[in-house]
């Protein structure tokens, strides 16, 4: 498939570059990675079908106004992600069945499926300490500013590949019920329940952000790479905040799913969410409708 046909202009038999999609040269994300993301989205979106030929280095140079080296790195990154096969003399072709993101989680069911993420991944503790809560943390946990809280940094790993970076804050009286070694072997939610906490509810927000130098190093990605950001406050049965967490996910290894159905009401039809069940993601790894810690 030639994505650039509609953008071609010819003058004297020569093609002039007409950018398929503008790149941001001032962004922290390298140009080759921007091209990679554009092509990857087109593959997952079906614009480039399995078996189709991806634009080659020369076409990418013309379409995006980049150097040959940048175009080559974008195609190599597609190949490294398992989305394409590069064959000398035959071009770059989309694989028959591109791999999907390795873990799938629904937004609504994470409390019920804690064990699945623990089975599929492992956690590595980078930092474990007790600190004074700043304004943001104190507000989230409904504490006085400066109150001692436990702070932990972890990386969650799937098949040896880092997929998420987590920073958690827990009130000190709860946090002292377990130690760093426990966090290396068990999900935090299990440790909270073992400490006698009756976890009852949570509220989370999902947005996007870019990786800073430290997070990029922890996740083995480029600084400025896009990440899914989740912030969550977990409460017990007495409505006490017992955990505040910020999770940064690599979007190539994690995705959220929401099941919906159409319902009729007196004032018209509307969409409502339904609970999803765990299911294999098609790539031989465990998908989960829940626990992302």
C-alpha cells in the first residue's frame, strides 16, 4: 500500500514532497519515533493491512521531509516492535498478524482481578522510603501537609520488558505493615489487604504525558516518548484514602478497554459501560480487566 499517492505532485516527471502528516521538530519525541507512531497507528487502525508494503525510506523522506537515516530508524523501530518484516529488494511488509499491546485492562474491573497482573508481570522496587507529604500528596490522602507517608517507586516488567513505572504513597501507619522485600514479591493491593485494610473503592483519572529522563531510563524508552498516565486514589470501607498512585504505562505494551452498550431511556438513547471479563490478548500473554499494579 502506498500511503502517499494522494499527496504526490509531479513536475517534469519528478515527485515533489507533500508531507503526509506534519512532524513537530520542537517536540522532545525524536522525529523517527514520531514517524514510527504514525505508521504504527495506521497498522493497528487497519489503514495499512497485513501483508501490505509500508512506504520505504525514500518515500518517508519525501512524505515527512526527513533524512534517510531518520526514515531508516523509523522502519527499524517498526521491525523491532514486531509489526513489519524488512526484506532486501522486496521492501518492508506488515506481518500477517501484528502483535497487539501485551496487557489489556478495563477501566471498571481492576479491583476484582488483582492476581492476573501479578501472574503476568513482576515488580522491581527502585526506591522505598518514608517522606513528608507535600501539598498534592497530603490532599489526595486527606492528611495534614508534612505528615509522614510511605513512598515507593517500582517498575512493572512483562517478559523481561519494562511496561510501567509506578509511584505510590500510603499513610505511614499502614505502610509499616510491610517492607520493601514484600513489594518485590506481592502486588501492593494484596499487602494492604494482608494488613487488614478493607479496600472498597477507587477513583482514577487517565491522561497522557511524556517521559522525562528518569522515567525513560527506567522504562528503556526515549526521553519525551508518549506515556499513558493514570492517577488513582484508593479508599477503604470507612472512606479513608489508603493509597495514592501515579502509574505511567508504555502505550505499546498496555491499553485500556471499555465495553459499552446502547440503552433506551425516557429522554432518548445513551451509551453505558458494561463490565469486561479477562481474556487472552491474542499474543500469548495474559490480558486483564483490572489490576494494573
